[in-house]
C-alpha cells in the first residue's frame, strides 16, 4: 500500500514540473504556437493536480474545456492573426523585462510571506457530502442553480458577441 | 508528511501560476500572448479554489462548482478576445498592443 503512495508522490512532482515548465515555455517562447503548446502542458499539469485533490471529474473537464476548446480557439486566433516576424523576434527582448520581473517578485513575495505563511486556515469541523459527481450535480442543480443558469447566459452572450465581432470576414479588410 | 497532502503546497503552486501570468501579461508583445497569460492567472485562481475546497471547506461541492464557473468564464473570455483580435487585426493589420492607440473601429 505504501508503494502506491510513493508512486503518487512522484507523479505529483512530475505534474508540478510539467506545470511550471509549460508556464516558462508559454511566457518565454518566441513563436506564439510554442506558447500555446506550453499553455496546453500547464493545463494538463493542473488537471493532474485536480486529480490529486480528489476530483477526477474536474480533471476531465479541465482537459476537455481548456485543452480541447480554449487552446484550439487560441490556435485559431494565432493562425488568423498572423504575427509578423519582427514582432515575434521582439518578444524576448522586450524593454518591459525589469518591470515584469519586479511585478512578479512583488506579487509572489506579498502572496507567500503575507498570506500563505502567516495565515492559519481553520479546517471545517464537519463535512457534508463527498467529492463525487452525484453530489456536485445535486448541489449545482438545486442549491447553486443560479451559477448554472448564469454561466449558460454568459456563454450564450459570448457566442453571440464573438459572432458579431468577427462577422464581415476578409472583405472588410481596409488599410 | 507527504508534501502532496498539504494545503500550502497547492497555494504556492497557484501563486507561481499567478506570477507567471503577470510576467507574461507585462512582457508579451502581442495580444494573443497576453490572452495566454490571462489563462494562467485564471488557472491559478481555480487551483486555489480547489485546494481550499478539498482541505478546508465544509461542503466539497462548492469549490468544484466555482472551478467549473471559472472554466466557463475562461471559455467565454477566450472566444470574445479572439474575435476582438481578429477585428483589431482587420483594422490595424497589426497585433502589437502599442500600435493600437485609438479605439475607433
């Protein structure tokens, strides 16, 4: 039994490495297509972390929605947008580099020192239900029905807005 | 104690995801790169929700519902942003955010 726990631990480290490597590839890549690839790797890693957190349902949803839909939409955007080469070459030598490093250092230090280390999170004394899909479905359709309806309205509005914005095709090209 | 069964581990991973997203948001020179970075920020938030959900929260369905909500928001946001990028590219023939100086389409 203990062997399985060690295997899970090793898999956890591998997933964390996959997540961070994908992130670094996504923000440091020269080509946007490589950045999307890094994003997909990160999303797979986060899906594995969801699996570790005890929710296989959300891991599958993460792969289905993020990797399957969002990444494909972004790839379509990359192919339709056609970034010029000199812009891609400028990607790595952007003059915003000190600013970016400062922003992420500040963000991480404030989050890590001020929040994560110094806060004692109190665990709930009694738990209701479990992590199963049945319980999630019951809660989603009974108690949190508003979130369910709201997300469908948001998605409908987004689809209509995307159609209206991207309408016109290539004949609308003016310069 | 196993490091994968600890709340702080997941919080640190989520913070690193947020920081990667902020870095890419500031440094990337194209609109699609900034969209990709925003997905990192959203994923950090979702991982935070899931971590608190499985370690702290009394009702383990709430965090999952929140994460599903974030996924829906992210999908809607990606669709909208990509169509805006296509419209902007049609108008300006460029994806450099610094060349987009006026909002008039």
